C-alpha cells in the first residue's frame, strides 16, 4: 500500500494558506474583501481584483478543524436556526464570534465588506439576508431561474452550445444582474470594468477545465486507482477557487502530470483493490478518515467525487460575449448536481465511465432530488448506500455506526455482486 500524498495536494494547501494569510492581512489593513457562495460568478470579482473567500470553502476548513459547532452556536444565539443549511451558515457564526473562532492553522475569517449568493432556495436567501440585517454587511443576491427544457447529455455540448443548453432567457436575467453588480464592484475596488481582463480570466478558466477533464478521464481509465479521493479533492478544489489565474491553470496541469506518472508506474492506492466506489455529495469534512478506513479495511477505493468531475464537465465555456458566457457557467449547477433528469443522467454516465461497483450517496437536508439520483443508479444496476448526514455539522453524526452500516452494505451488496470493471 502507498500512503504518500500527492505533491500537488501539498502544494495547493501551502498556496492556500499563504493566500489566506495575505487576504487576512489586507482585510486588517482596511482593504474590502468579499465572501461569496460557490455558485456566484467569481470571475467578475477577480476582474476587479476584489479579494474573495468562498463561503463553502471556509465551512469545510472550520468543520475539519472543529470550529463549526461554535459558529453554529453563535448563529443560534443571534436568534437564527442553527440547523438550516449549516454548510452555508458556519461562516456567519464564525464572524459573529470574531477572534474567539480562531481556526487552528488558518486564523479568523475576516469580516467581509460584501457578501454574494444566488437564491437557490428560500433558506439560502434568508441566511444571506442575515449577513445584511444582523452583521451589517452589504448583500448582493442573484435570482435563481427555473429550467424548463432539460438537455440530454448536457456535458457533451454545454462548453460550446451553452446558449442552447442553458437557455437565453435565463442568461439574459443573470447578465442583467451582473450589470447591476459591476457598479458595486467598481465602487468597492475603485476600478472600472475591463472586458479584456474578463476575457483573459475566462480563457484561463477554460484551460483549467480542460486539464481537469484530462485528469478525470485518466483516473476513470486507470486500474488500479492511482490517487486517493482525499488528495484529489484539495488538489482540484483549492485551484478551483483561484479559477481564472495562471496559478490555477498550472496547478490543474501539474495534477494531471503527477497522476499520469503514477498511472505509468502502475501505482495503486491499495495493494489489493477489491471494490471501486463513487462518492456522491459534498465532502464529509469532519470525518475525512472515513475514506481511508474503507481503503485499508476493505480494499474499497473511492474513484469518483463530484469535485473533479464537475470541474471537468461543468465549467468550460467557449466563444461569445464574456458576460453571457460567464452567466451560462453558473446557471444550472443545482439541476446538474441535484435534479433529474440532468443530474441523474450525469451520475449514471460517470458511474459507468469509472466502472464503479457501488455508490455511497451522502444526502443532506438541503439539496433536493437525492431520491431520484439513488433510484436512477439502482435502476442502472449499481448498488447505492444512502448516508443521511450533514457534511459540515457533526452534531448528529455517529462515526462508528455509519462505518458499520457501510461495511454491512459493502459485504452484502457490493462484494457479493459480479465486478463491473
């Protein structure tokens, strides 16, 4: 068994620590910083050189370092529900706690000057209104238009035919909102909108997505699995939060090249790979040892997570007006990750491409459509274990019980079935 971590994962973590330390220093010196949800068009903030923290990235850090519960408690003390979308709420609580929530190894989340989200649901909208009403931070919220014409195998065409796949009316709405956001960012940054800068950011983001796609395809075809999912998640997602930079593009290329070296050398995560599993859902941030436990005890390796594959299939946009292309990049993520038929078709395709023997499906309270995804995979002949838990709030999580249930499922449904490789 090999247990050496990817060089690129270590480098991504090192870079992120340095970047966040610099951002904190700039915030303390008075430079305005933003806090944005993952499904907000980050590239426009980058075009204005407005530093931003991704809300969900911060929640993952806090949850993995034991600072989530204090943040959620602070939210409750403010009279807000601590169990409504904890993944989107932890940062709010950490800022309410101030210096008391000094996360080991990372420090304190600075108070932002601006927060931005899309109104994926009523709860998300209300949570971000709390930033405005309780903390006193400026809020910019995008609407979330409903899809009316799902496209079969969207991942094959969305990069080039995004106007058709996403829909012109939805793009029109978000472009109008981006034009409302531009003067806000001009005021905060003291800079004018530069379309040439945005085009370059989009070009670099497309190149990063191309490297992610090559990496995803490389892993899908590799036997045995050459890299742990606990390495690919940070090695993909930390550069993803720097999408549109040369560093992000180069980090994606370096990840591909390092994995290619491992494939060429025939290196595997475990010496005796007995089951290939797919992990659907967000990372289990407070229990990342979960994945290694099943590698070591059962030879069951996690070959897939949405983080690499949505980076491979969901982000590239070629041609056209850069604001329209940017809008099309961020419209529709909920449908592609959680809603049938676009989400179900994609997960089944990915499971088959990667030759998985089973799926562990993390179902939290807030994303809808989990039942449809499970049903589609089971109908495709792929056994699914539904793990009902919040990925960032461990208050109701029993690690020993969950591992025992997954072990029973592995023995009874995965190991007993013919291999699909």
